[in-house]
C-alpha cells in the first residue's frame, strides 16, 4: 500500500519541487531586475547632478563675464542659471537622501534659483543689479565651483570603487551608526560646507519666498484647551461635553488644537483645528456620504455665503467652483467695494442633497486677513487697459489684491474677458503695468460669480 502510494506521490512531489524552484528563481530574477533598475536610476540622477552643478558654475561665470550694459545677454544668462538650478534640484529629489541631512544644499540651490529668476524677470534697464546683488552673484560663482569639485570627487570614487546607491539607501533605512559610507560622507561634507557660506546675502524678498506660517504671525492671546472646546461647541451648536480636544505640536511653530466629535453612524465624525494664538478656526470637516444631488450651483453658493456670513466671514464673494461626488467646493474671497482681496480666501464644502456645510478651509484667511493701507494706483484703468492684447474683449473689470509669483502682495486691475474662444482673467499691476498673472476661467467659475 505504501509502495503504491509512494509511486503516486513521488512524481507529484518532484513536480512541486521543480515548480517551487522555478518560482523562486523567477522571483529572484524579478527582484534583481527591480534593484538594477533602481540602481541605474540613482546612478543617472547622481551623475546628472554632478554635470549640472558643473554647468551651473560655468553659466555663472559666463554671466559675470558679460558687460552689464548688455541687458538682453545678461537676462539670458540669468534665465539659464535659473533653469540649470531647477534641474539640479530635480536630480537631488531623485536620490535616496530623504533621511540624510542635505537640506542646506537644497535650500542653497532653491535660493539661487529664485535669485536668478527675480533678477531675470525684472527690467534690468530700469533696475540693474546693485552692488550687493553683484557680490552675491560672484559668491555664488565661487561656491558653485566648490560644490562642483566635491561632487566630481565623489563621482570619481563611485566609478573607481563601483559603489552602489542601493547600499546608501540600505544604510539610511537601517540607521546604522556610524554611517561610514563614502557617498553619505561626501554629501554630509558638502552640506556642512554650504551651511557655512556666510558671504551670500539673500535679499529679504528671496527669504520671504520660503517663509513658513507659524502661530507667531497671528494676533491675540494664547487660548487653552477648554476655551477651544467652548469655541468649537458654539460653532457646531452642540454641548461641549461631546467634544474631545487634543494639543498638537506644543513648543513648535505650528502649535494648534484639534477638536473631534462623533456624528451618529458617520465613522469620520467631525474634525476641526484651532490656532493656539487667538483661538481661530483653521479648518473644519464633517464629511459624509451624499447620495444624490438636489441643489444647483446657485443654491449651493447661497448656502455657503449664508454660512460664512453667520460665522463672521463678512463681505465674501464667490470666485471659484468645483463639484464632485455630489459635493460643491466653493472658494470665496473678501470684497471691499470694488476691490477683491484674493489673499483673504476661504473654501466651503456644501452637500448638494440638502445644502449642509460639511467642510471649511480657512487657513489662508486666518493668516492673511488684516488691515492694509493701500496706496492709490499710479496707473488709471484706461492706461492699464492699453497693456491688454488688442484682441482681448473685456467683459468685466475690478481692482484686485493678489500675491504674484514672487510672493509679493500687488494691487492690480483685474480684467475678465474672452480671447481665442476662452474666458480669462488678466491681472495688470496697477503701478507698473506688468501682466502679473493670467488665469483661465472655467464655465463653472464664471457661473458662480454671477
């Protein structure tokens, strides 16, 4: 009996064993293929980074060699510096350096990119580079050379010793101490040098581009968890005992309170965040399933506007509209007479079955809402209109306060109109006549604004 059973089972076991071996071999091959592909991508990004930093040094040298009176050539050189710096930043992001302190070098390249961009887009005939900016440009040229030499030295070691980036990723992931990896040591050396560059003077406008929001920017006194609970209870019109409050980031720049509450059978419940300074509501969410759509966009907009008005967001006007999953997401900006302030923005989420407000994002409003003393524009509306494309048919005009690409607050004339079959908003700087921003207006955005 056992002999007969073994005769039957032996071929089956042999086939199973061979199958397991083949499967294991294929899995091993597939894993190796993935590792090889990742290694090749890391190697390409690293060698491209070395190449582009070298190019950056050369381009800075070329720009400094140009006579500053040759504004077109100077502008071209600065644009090339900006473009190459962005490429270098992209390549850094492709390397497994997220766990490795390399932030100073990334910050240095980002500042260099924005320095070059700001200088390139302005009218150098009217506003040439000043002595401090020229000194900064010379310092960037010197330091780009230092970084390039360090990267080329690392590159030679990588090629000579056949070093693998997958070993870097493994060392970072396992947090081995000390991290005695040639590549890791090289990047740490570069980052330490960059952190000691004291001769590069970035302008305040450059530094403003990277300014992060923190609670110190807000006015008012610090609030307690109990005070936040009472504020949230008033906002939701429920008993405070139904709320739970958790303190976030104590001692950090973004110190806040999170409030939560159950909401029947809704697993998500209600979530809210308040600032510790001033106790202002940053965002609110009471998401739920919205099974059907009964309201049109106008009724949804009116419900959102009424909600904002009842919660002290005064003089708001709808400027953008999105709709998905039977929810309307409507963005409002504050309006004072004929001035639309796009800095004071809030977004309201409306359930399209019954008009219930199930979400609010007010962070922009909280941090940017303040009294501003705006100067009278230097250009008249008629003078600003002359900047527009002659084929642009204007349907509406207003004053607007926006933040441009340089993160500067600028007062503009906003012209809404049609060209090439589309509807656009064009923002003309009310002092300089520069086209600060152009936005395509979707049909839904146009409808909600009427």
